[in-house]
């Protein structure tokens, strides 16, 4: 088998793994958009906030220690204990549920029936607010996140592909775990949205806030629920990305990579988020492999956005999105 074809196969596999990570972030956008019609600009910052909170709890860090020390002149940084990763994840889920309730009570409750652009601007403000709160709570230094997920090259795949092709594929164990987690999340979310009373209520709220209220659906409950689920998805994405590249403020920028994924898959489709992520992940890797050397490289920085632009021109609703029909 030609050497270039073998390399292309390895690049494709790594692209699939990267696409799953993009899809994890895109899932949070889709959930909130389906339930409320809001494009949540704060989703990437929610992943950052969740990851920083998890690290802070695991390390026994005192929240707002920098602020407390500045005001009272102390030197307190840690409680003096560490928390097991499983317990810390459960506590962080609780924090994200509390955050969802606060978002509903303090922001969304007062914006029922407003224009989409107003809701979008509210999420921009929420993003910058959360980023500032995360900085005050846990500090801005880069943090290492280790919850026990396997990392490093998968030796079985390396040995198997070497025996078959004479060349071992470098596939990260973390990417394999992320793929399994994403598959389970998608299956669970699809079942939740399609076959539960709460899932049907979410879709009703997305169609028309006032109509949903008129048939007895509680907007308060549904919005707290959907922001809680989106917060959980953000936590999972934050764990995977934080483990892979460290917990730092650039983690919030992963939301930007989710935008082309949403444009390809459609803003209202959970499976579309996964398919769009895989297309972006594989496409950018193969494009860099095949075309990158001809144009000076670094094509991964812009390939996804160019592909998304093409979709916006010819199929603006995405591959799985609902086609918008306006009657006049």
C-alpha cells in the first residue's frame, strides 16, 4: 500500500477524533437553541468555568482567595485538602445547576418574548461576566486537569496497524475516550428530547414562548433544565479539552470552532452537531495534509470557516437543520 495513503488513513482517524471534540462543544449550543431559540455565545466560557471550578474543587482551592487576601490582607490560598475526582465532578455538576438557576432568575426570566438579538446580546454579556467571575474565583494561571482519563498513544492500535501496514498509527487514548463519551451523550440527549415529557416541552418552548405558557408549560423550569443540561455538556467538554491542553482562558475560544460545526450540521439538530464536527475534523486534517504544503501550511486555522461560508451560501439551514419557511 502506498505510503501516502497510509499517512492519509492515520490523518483521517485523528480528524475523526478531533471532530468529536468539536461536536461536544457544539452540543451545548444546539441544546439551548432548540429549547429557547437563543444562540448561547457563553457556551465556550461555560466550558472554561466548569473546568476551572472542577480543578479548584479537586485541589481544595479557596474560591475568591485573591480577592479575600487583597481585602483582608491574608495569604489564604487552599483549604489543605484534596477532593477525589468523582466527588469533585459531582460537586461541579451542582455548581453548573446553580449557575443555570441564577441565569434563569437574573437574566432569562426578564427577557421572555424579546427579540432574538436581545437574547443573543444577553449571552454575550453573560460570557464576559462568567469569564471575569472565573478569574476572580480561581485565578488566571494555567491549570493541569487530571481526572484519571487515559492519555498517550494507544499501543494496541499502534502494534496492530504496524503489523498490517508496516507503520503504526498514533491514536491518543484520550481521543478514543472522548469519542465514546460523545456517542453516549448524543444517544442520551436524542432519547431525552424525543421520548420524554420534558423534551417535548423544550421543543414547544422553542417554537413559541407565549404559546407554551398558555398550555401550562413552565418557562422557568424548562430554561433551568436546558441550561443545566448545557452546563453538564460544557463540563464534559471542559474536562476533555482541559485534560488535553490544560485549563486556561484560551479554552473559551473552542466555541469559535463550534460555529462552523453548527453551520454544517444545523442549529436545531443534535445528530447534526456530531456529523458537522466529524466533517470539520476530518476535512481540516486532510486538507492540511494534502493542500497545506502547497500553500504554506496553517490551513487548519481557516478551512472550517471557508467550508461553513460555502454552506451558508448554498444550504444555510445546514445538513440536518429545519428549513425556515416564512408565510406572507
